[in-house]
């Protein structure tokens, strides 16, 4: 097995894990709407966005980079 095949396999696994996480976020949001306080995802997402917005333009640039990587 060469290094390119190993990295391609690792990349596909990482992409699958990120895809699963992104699919679970809306499900957790719906669960938190119907049963408030069960997942705390609204406050967690708010804190995550606040981490970026507290740093001004630098935080905005990093947020855009994170969104570009996730996309």
C-alpha cells in the first residue's frame, strides 16, 4: 500500500465522520425544540459562533476558513 492510497482512505473516513456530524446537528436541533434542554445544542452553537465573533476580523476570517473546509 502506498502513502497516497492510505491518505485517500483516511480522507474518506474523515469526510464520512464530518458528514455524519453535520447530519446529526439538525436532528439535535429538532430534539431540542421539542424537548428543551435535552441536547443544549442551541447554547453550544451560540458559544461556538461567539468564539469567532469575539475576535473581530480575525475571527471572521477563521470562521470563513472553517466553513470553506466543511463545505
